[in-house]
């Protein structure tokens, strides 16, 4: 099946190409670590220094590999990269990781080193040529050394106090960027749509009409909340993060909050749909109270009183208006 792909098989690579592949891989990893460092430098300077040190380690190993290539094969290094070799471990695009949390970036860096070590170890076991086996074993040992170097650099630049401080900063940023606007949207979508949905339900006792009203109210509220949140604060002074992320969190959660008790009205039977919708409302309100307690440090009794009582009042208003 080789004609189905233009990628080279690892078993077809020469020792020179394997060495060239290792050189380009080390160069790519050093670049990734430097991008992580720049991404984290403002908010997490100690972790940024760890990644600076890891990038420097990659540069040293790349230079050692270049020296080995120069000694064995000369100055011209073949152009071969990860994506040219079938089955070679791939790196996720940096932009998919750098916008995630601090701990996620740390985990990605650890996975990078582990993937490289496993690949070289497995390749060394499959190699039949003694020189190639030794070369691959040396590369596996180098990657294992990188993991130990990362641990040493963390101990050097990131003591327990710094780690706790950075973790607290990361949690605060996550709460301000995602949880707070998402919670506001969920509350608005769950509570504000109760009255129009249940007023329509009891006024018409038509499940399809009720669903359309709920869908329109949920989507409209989501769009409004999303744009309002995004336009309210650019995040530069408040430290609340990207307005686009906050707008998405608020808009999506507002829509979901309303759709939760609108979707049951796809059930044709009115009383069955209404019973399910009331159950969904109960779950939504308790979920909001739990999120407030878990992430916003609001006492559970206070959160329950604010959310459940408020939601119950809005629900009652909708039922009374619709029944009248």
C-alpha cells in the first residue's frame, strides 16, 4: 500500500536521514518551547524561564546532532521533517495549545518529551543494523535526559511558592475569562427565558409553538449576551482576558440555558413536555448554585437562595401570566 502515500516509511530511511530527522525535530521542539515561554512570560514568568531553559537544552542537543552528522556525513543535512515520515510522532499545532491553561501547557511539554523517547526506543528495537540501533538508542537516552532536565529546571526556577502563585493566577484567569461570563450567561438564559416559555406553554398548550418561542428567546438572548459581554471590556486593564472568549462563553451558555427547558416541548404531549421541562429547570438552577459555590466561592445556602428562589419566582410569574 505504499503507493497510497507520499510519506516515507521509517524503515526506509538511511542513517543520515534519521540523523537529519532528529536535528529538525530538536529544532522544532526548541521553537515550540520558546513560543510557550513568550506566551507565558507576562503572567507566569517563572514557568516561562523553565521553557527558556528547555529550549536551550534542545539547542544543545541539536548542536550535538549536527556535530555528529558533520563528522559522519559532511556539511549538507538532508531536508526531512516529521511530516515526511509515516508513523512518526506529530506535534499538535502550537495555537491549539497556547490558548489553554498553564497546567495544560506543562502537560503538553511533558508529553512531547515522552513521545520522542518512546519513538526512538521502539525504533531502536526494530533496527537490525548495529550502528543504527546505537544511534537510535542514543537519541532515546537524550530524550529521557530532556525529561530529567525539565524536572531540574522546574526545581531551579519554579519553587513551591512560585508554583502555587502561578496556579492561583491561572485559576483566576480561567474563572474571569470563562467561568464568570459563562455563569452569567447560564443564569440569564435559564432564568430570563422561564417566563416567556411557560407563559406561552400555559396560554396555548401547543408544544410546537412553545418550542419556537423558547428557541427564539434562547438564541436571541445568547446573541445579545455574547455581544454585550464582548463589548463591555477589552480585558486589558481588568485582566479578564480576551473579550472574544468571554463573549463566546456568555453567548453559548445563555443559549444552552434557555434551550434546556425549551427542548422538552418537542415532545407532542403537553403535560409530559411540561413535566420534563420543569425537571430540567430544577436541574439547571441547582447546577448554577453549585457552580457559584465551586468557582465563585459563594456560600451554598446563599447561592441556593438567590438562584432557586429567583428562578421559582420567574417560573411562577410565567405560569400565572400564561394561565390568565
